[in-house]
């Protein structure tokens, strides 16, 4: 589809409040998604590559973890009696969702198969294990990551002949069975692995839901199998239907995480279609909740070195060419470019002539200034959009770790309750916030 400035305004741009957040990690000017997720979910800055721990924990050093764990707003909400959920298009044990429940010196410890022997011997647990054990009563968990839940070489239910989709666990545990065993017998718990099963659920008769729709990350929206893989907005719809049954309110973390992956691969079209689906999910959540009792926050963990320029006229496809040639090498260039990444190409000693390739292809890798196998994050501040109770507190420029404290203040959860009214007959102080973090905000300038 053609993309232009005539497209409709994204949902998040219509929210009542806007601010900026500083995204750096404690040891990095340009952050990674683990340290940033710890900041905007747990309220403290952390080192690059670590989740759910303070900056006293050094990456990959298991013995620096104990005593430095920090809890997230998901935990604060659960402790206050609210229902909680996690919905992502990445693995459910990827950097952003893992900061909501795990405490790990390394974001890459997806299962014990990815952990060094030293860390295992020192007693550290992998992130998938922590998902099932740390907060056992998370009501909704949806995303990818099936293979990390099963014993090594267990055949995947969907990709039976794909060796890469097989189970990874060295400890022989079946974490899905463990998840089931932790649920009360009088509650309705459902494990599902495809879209058909998701849409067949009666959310009003579901107390706990675990949906793992891919062995690893979920497919890009443009590549999604409409039979086996639900969209982000479909997952959000079911999640809210389940969570909003709790009269004390709920907290929901929603991540459009494959926006980030599209950029790392230099595939701007994939990334932008992921952003559109994220916007659909935000709009769907807004239609199911009320401004009177729901704080919605849409933000990013970081930016990317992604640019849009070339003096393109109104109505020009953003995947098209700039209306000029380079005044140096006399070749055309696309409106979308990257500062670095896999799109760097030299043909015959010169920059590739993009008019000779299909630059509108879904997997086209936009040209970059510096060759890298994977494009990097950017270090600039990113925007925070919000609406609902106390949204005005998100204004100006703040440290990234300020965000969960605002949400906790609005919801009367966590440590600071001095401003809250006495508990109602239902036992709640305020309705729970709905958190919708956008995986890469810098895209929004394109719409």
C-alpha cells in the first residue's frame, strides 16, 4: 500500500499529553532494550543487557545478581490485587517483557541452554524458568517463545520437521506443564498455540491464559499466517476482555517488539507495517477502556538510526525515491535511509544504483552509510504519549525510569500511597493503568 503524509493520524498522536524521556543506560550512551525496559518498568536505570536488576549487577556475571533485584510495576499491580498481563510480538522471554517478571544478569539467558556453566552452577535461573516461577499468577501471557519452554529436541507442535523450532531446555523441564500445575483447580486455565484457539475462547470463562504462537519471535505482520498467528490487536482484545473482569483494575504491558527487529535488519517496510499494527492495537485498547479510570502510556525504549528525508513532495510514497539525484555520485536515493546497517552496498566500486532494484519489496534493505550486519539503536530522547488519570504528570523531559512511578502514583500502587483515598468497599484505591509501550517510537514522524 502507498504510504504518504495523507495517511490518517496515528492514535498515539491524538493523546492529551506528550513528553520526552532520556533513554541512556547507566553504562551506555546508546541503550539496549534490556536496560531501558528495566527503567520504564522497574523505575531504576540499569546496565546494558541486564533485566530486573539495579546497576550493581554486571552483565553476564551471575554472582552480582543476588541482592540487586528490583521489582516492576507489574509486580506492584499484582500485589495490589489487580489482574496483570503481558502481550508481545517477540518471545515472551525477550528483553522488554522479561523486565516485568525476571531478574537476570543477561538478557540472552532465554533458557538454561543459553547460559554458561558458571552461571548455572552459581544458581542463576534462565528467563523462561523465571516467567513461570517468579510471579505464578500472571493472568495473561501471549507472544512467541515456545521452544524455550520444552526439553531439548522436543518436536514443535507446528513445525514438526524444523530442528531450529525444537525445545531447548537442558534441565528436561516442561514449563507449560509447570504453568498448568501452578493454577488453582477451580480456575479456568488455557494454553493455546494458534489463532484459531485464541478466537474460539470465551474470555469471560478464562482466568489464566498462556498463548505461545511461535517457537521464537512471532512473524512480521506482512508475513503472518492468518490461520496460526493472531495479530497484535487480536491478542490485545482478548487480553483486555480477560483482565477487565477484575473490579480492582488491571495492568497490561503490550509490546510491538518486531518494529525494532525490522529496523535491525534494515527492512523499513516491515518495521513500519509493525508500527501500523501497533497503532491498531492502541486504538483497540482505547475503545475498550475509559479515560475516566485508565491511564494509557505509549512510548519506546529507544530510537534507531533511521532517517526520512530528501525533500520528498506531499503524497510521495515513503518507500519511494527522493525527487533528486545525489549531487555527488549522480545516483538516485530512497527517502528512507539508515545511518548504519546491512543495506550498505557497493557495486563496481560505487554506491548501488537503487533504481535498478525493487526498493518497494517487503524485505528491501534500505541503504546505510556504514556497513553493519545489524543496524544499531539511536541515542536521542524519545517521546511519551499518554491519556487518562494523571497523564499531565508526563510532560517536559524526564529520565526514562520516571515513567513507572507516574503510573504507580496514578493507580495508587507501589510504595507511595500517601495521596490515595481510603480503600473502597471493593478494596481498591484506584483503577489500574494500561501500559502500551511502543517498541520503536521514532517511526511516528512518518505518518
